[in-house]
C-alpha cells in the first residue's frame, strides 16, 4: 500500500503514545481494532489501522497473512508490536494468551457427551454388533457425531 504524505499525516494524527503502545484514537471496530480509510476517490476502502501501520513500516503484508499484536492491545498500531502470521497462528496466539475461551468437549455448553462417554462409545463400536446409529440413539446424538468420535475428529484428545 502506498499512501501520500497527507494520508500518512492523517494516520499519525489519530495516534497517541501510551507506554510502549501507540494507541489508535480514530474510529474503532467493535472489538477495539482501529479503522482507517485508505485510497483515493473511487478506490476508498476501510482498513484495519494496525495493518496500515504494519505496511507503512514494513511494506505490503504477504497475501493470506494476518497482522498480529505482540502486546495484545487491539488499538495499538506500534509497528514494533506487530508481526505477520497465518490465521492458524493468530488462533494459536489467541488461545495461548487466554483471549479465547476453549469450548471443546465438556467446556462446550451444547455438548451432549462427556469425556467419560468417549471410551465407552469407541469400545462399543470396536467390539462390533452395534451400529453407529444405535450408539447415537443411546447417547442422544447424531450418527455423524458418533462417526466423528470413532474417527477421532471429535474428542480427539481422549
């Protein structure tokens, strides 16, 4: 992304220093990330301010990559706090830093199965003589859920 001097000045005017972070004071996304209008008449678009800050400092973000925060402060646009990674990197970072609730297994309020059910389901199926549909009916879930449990796609950690 290339921005003319006036656009860069407009960008910089919407920041303030807060410790080591450079906080976006302009319009924000509902999750706290800054928003900044880029482009010129006819090609204008709204961009995340941290992505703009990264590109101003480091150049274009490679296709398919996200701009992540080291400081975990969504309105921060300090280029030293920003780095690129895949969406999967972003999700791992989010979970590792405790910003995303883990809702797998019993932690998922919608789960009908418990950790204790999983070995029982796998054993029942491995012993034969019972269909996935029958096991599903016994546990009050769909046959697809039982299939995914047996294949380790659901509850793979057990």
